[in-house]
C-alpha cells in the first residue's frame, strides 16, 4: 500500500488552521471558510473518525474586535487581544458546529504544560476523555499568558505536540501554501511541489529556510520542525492549502494533494505512555 493510500485508514486526525486561512487580509473573519471547516470536521466525525482542530486566530480576531488597525506588537497587547479574540473565536465555532449537533471543547496550552510531566499527562487525559465522548477539541496556545520567548509563538509546533499527546495518526497542516516546493514559487514559476517527502534531510531543512535559507519562505521552517517531531514518532503529516477546506476529505481519500511527510516506521514509532 502506498503512503497516500495509507491515509485512507487513518482514524485519529489533527487539523491545524492558521490565521491567514481563517481571516481576510483586512483582519476580519472569513466566516465562509470557517463554516466549511466545521462542516468537514463534523462530517468526518460522523464517519467515525476522531478529529482535533488546532486553531489560531485569537490575536487577529481580538485586534479586529477591539478596533485596532493592526495586530499588536507588544507582549501585553497581544495577550489582551487574544483574551478577547479567543472567546469570540469559540463563539463563532460553537455556532457553526452546533448546526450539526457537534459538541466541541476548548483546550488552551502553553509550552510549560507540555514540558511538565504532570500537566502533560493531564492534557493527554483530557484529550482522551473528550475523544471517548466524541467531542472535537479546539486547541490553541494560551496566548493571554504566554510570551514569544516562552511560548510556542506559532501553532505549527503546538499542533505537532497535540498530535503526539493525542496519539494521532495524521497531522494536516492547512496554510496559505499548497505544499513544500523545490524553489520559491513566487519567484520561480517553474518551482515544483514535493508530493511526498520520505525523510527530512538536511537539504529539505535548508530549502525550507534552515541554517542557510534558499527560499526564505517564512513559515516553512516551523512546519518542517513540526514534521520532524511527528514523523519520528510514527505520525504522518501533510502540508496543504487551506483555501478549500474540502481538501481534508480529499486527503483522507488518498488523493495526491499537498506535501506528505511520511512517518518513520520501525524503531522510532511513537509508543503511547498510557
Ligand atoms: N496562537 C496565535 C493566535 O491564536 C497564533 C499563532 C500562529 O499564528 O501560529 O492568534
């Protein structure tokens, strides 16, 4: 069975959506897209799959709600905006998910929760209990108490840890790129997207903007870091465009979209600790 075919059988899936997928360039919520995400996730739950959504957007939504003309740059400004925005974001999700009678839950994590064995186990237990009740957890960083220096600062790494904590089989990272390219597609029209990456080599890291950036494509390096974290623990990861949330259905049908980072098999497979 090909690695793409194998995606069809994955039951426990984490979907990560970034702020650019959830908002328009003017900072306001893209309600249509959010509704589509809720429809796809509810439908997949109805199929019996166990879905988790890692969602950004708290700071952007809060800034918009507070009438700020741009995203705050200072720490306390971001913390305050996220406190307003997170509540708003959940309210919107709740409204759309309730159309399908799909229960959701909010989990806000910080880096120290993941680093501490006791709190990590608590997060793991909560995710497990929610899964058993067929509730979709909506996870974000607890931006109202975290800082850029001490926090994850982006949700790519957070989504990798959530995939590991929940013993998931697949992480789908939806963003504004439809995968990883062999050159910067904005500057090089002939750039080709990788459909499958069987191993994250030094070349792949450098291409993504690692030690000596060839592309300088901002967010790709944190996605590669996330891919490394999960694939080493036996979890597949796909980077795909969030423009059309129906892509989640297509990926789970084994269609060759986005870039698939194939999990490592053998010795490094993730062994749940409970
Ligand atoms: N946690 C941040 C938020 O909800 C976003 C982090 C990210 O953009 O990845 O606004």
